[in-house]
C-alpha cells in the first residue's frame, strides 16, 4: 500500500497540492506528535504522525484489547486530535484514506466535518482483524462475527499477555470471553459508521465488494447509487514493460512476495518437490531474508533444504529483477487477496501466471488463456499445473502472448481524479489533496 500511495501521490502532485500522512510507532515517553516536511523532488507535503508508547501504554493496550498486534486497535484519542489539527492547518478539499491501520478508524468522521472523504477498501482489515479471513487453525473463515473473531483472536491475545506475565493464563480465556467479544462488536460498529460517512468508496476488486456486502459493511443502495467505485490499481508499467528475459535452458518458476503463511509459499515448495523434473527450477524472491527463529521460516527452510533446484534469491530493489529471471510467476495464496499487484507486475513484464483460484486472483488470471489456476492450498493440483508448463513449451508461449493490458499509474491517477471531481464539484476547484495510510 505504501508503494501504491507513493506512486499515486507523485502523479497527482503534478496537478494538485498533495499532502501525505502516515503513522510511525516508537518506544518513548507516551506522546503523539506530527513532523511535517516537504519532499521537494516529488513536490509532496509529508506528515509523519509519530505515536510514542512506553511499556505501560503497551500493557494497557493489551489489557484493553487495543494492542496493534491484535489488529483490534480501532480508536485512538491522541491520533484523532493530531489529525484534526493537521486538517485545520491544511484545509484540504479531499481526504483520501488508503488505510486506517495504526491510526483511528473514526478519522473519516473527523474529516467529514470540513471536506470530502474518499475511503479505500484495499483489503479486509476493516472486517477482519487478521486482515485476510484466515483463522487461528489456518482455515478460511466464511462466517465473520464477534463470537467467531473471539475464537480466532483469543489464543493470540492470551499468548501475548501471558508471555509478558501480566496475568495467569488459566483465567485469560474467561476474561476475554467476558470483555473481548464486546470490543470486537464495538470495533465493527465504529468502522461501519466510518464506511457509511464516506462520500465515495474505492475498491480494487469484485471480491472486496462481495465480502464487504456479505458482512454488512456496504448495502444495495451503496451499489445502486454509485457510492462504490471499482478502480483497479495502477503500477509502474514503464519499467516493467522493458524487462528482458535472461536466457536459460530450464523452465524457471518464480515467487515474488513476503514470507507470510497466508501467501502459501509452503504449498509452492511442496508442489515443486513433487514435480521431479530436472529441467525446472524455482526462484524465490522475498521482501525479507529467512529468519531461522521464525516458525514459518523454519518450515520453509525444512521443506526446501534437500532440493538444490530451489533458490532463495533474497530481497530486491529493482522491481524488474525477478521478472528478468523467471518464466512463470506462481501466486499460491491460501486465502483471499484484495487485488494481487504481483500478478499485474508479471503481466506488465509479459510473464504468465499460475495462481490460486480464490479471491481477486481469479479475476485477473483466466485459466488456459493468460495463465493457469489451481485449487488453493492443493500442492498436488499446483504440481500438475506446473508440469503442464514444463512438458508443453508451446502452451507457455501461448499464455505469454495473451497477457492482458496493465493499467499504468498515470491512468489510475486520472480515474481517481474523476472521483475527486465528483465529490468536490460543489466546493469549487480542488486546492489540496490529503492522503492517509
């Protein structure tokens, strides 16, 4: 989301006054303040909203079920006060909220008093504190409710609290059951108020619209009256369209992304191990380096250690680097993605995709046309699809020829400008835009 906001802000700053606000959490003396400065190269006004917390702040947050690690922190009086002061100083015409995580979910209500509000629904955090409807058993949750969220979060909360010896683990479940479920219900109420107050809701996929509708955060009138705008994200197509593939005699499968369990990298490694083809290799590009102290990272290391054809390539700075060395991108997510930017990056680099048939991924990837789809979480099915590519080079060439057009940042900015104009047309010409993420 940070990269998206940065690229969009740069483009909009060519024609508008743009301010960007984002939160930073630090250990400190329990205070909240804003550092403002101008990025003269990008012509963007930056506002770093810093929240300093001491140990007691953290303890109180845990006991109130407000810890950021739980995803339940939804109201912050200090953040709200700082935000209101920023608005008073800037006097923007539009505030576009890209995300509210780490801030306070009632900030759209604060902004609504004086300016237009655009709220981006970019993932599922407003509905699900874990963000992607994956419960504590690693299964997809299709019935979100305070009671079910309690079942998912209670173990995580108990581990956080007991690890700090704040309270005996024996009574934690009872405490959470008596109080934690109510906090989850309150969170949903405040979030629905913020969603309702927005002048426009921007979503990147049909899947997000469906999930928000299913869970009661948007209704039929929102859809019929045009409050919800489906606008796919734009990316740096200029750089990616200039990717040149390094020659290789092997079929090179690639993974690009973070090493989180919900991203399904373990499924990909299992599938590749079942492939058993000497002419195939798997290159894994991550935003971090593997950490053996991390449980999931240890799992990845264990699954891949006996296969020399699996290579962890480490982090990368240039977005073109992975796509110059892979023939097929694999996106093995085990739960809902909000959009799938990495799929669009691959398409822009003329790289075909094998993806899980879940969420927004199957909105972009058309089976046997520009890529292949497999059953989410099924390593046997993924191995079959990978084998189809290895054994049929002609199929790979056909898929590459059918990759779709990918929207640029410039095109995306123009679409969003039209939304802004719709919201502020009664307020005169826009003077400044304000992003929060």
